[in-house]
C-alpha cells in the first residue's frame, strides 16, 4: 500500500514554523521544540523516501525497516542516522540540545536550524 505524502505536507510547514519559533523561545523551551522538530523531520523524510523511491509497504512488516532496506546506501545511512536522533528525541531523558550528531563516518551532524532545513531539502529533492 503506497503512502500519500500529499497528506503529510503539513509536517514540513510545522517543521519550518517550529524552527522559526525555536529561535525566539527562551532557553527553557528550546529542548521541547528541538525534540519535536527532529521527530517530525524523521517521519517527513521517511515518507519522502517512500514516495520518491516508490516503496511498497507490507502492513504485516515493520515499516521503518522496509524503507531502510530499500534505499541506496548513502540515503539509507542518512535516514538511519536521523532515525537514531528521532529515537533519542522521543525516548531518551538525557538533555537534547545542539549540536546533535550520530556516531560513525557516515553519521549526520546538526549544529544549526539551517542544517535541519538543508537536510529536509535533501530528502525533498531526491530523484529530482
């Protein structure tokens, strides 16, 4: 069953709006905004991959693994790294502030809101 990213475009709007608000909020709220941004960014990028690579999802299997297994190596690693940050944002109690990074040579590093925007644009422009 194909997803329809048309129904998910509001995520991009929310990400960009929260990135803008992140710059304005006091330091006590920055962590909350950053956690939300990373979580929505991951799901947006994953659904973009589903659309761009025309990935058929078997509802009886784990969606995230199906998507990762069908991506080219470099894109797979970026999405896998972003997933790692999303898991940390959603489930870990440790503080969550810039810089955000994943380990390894092929990991990602996000130190600014501009880099988050660039990562979103990278996934939006897949196959263009």
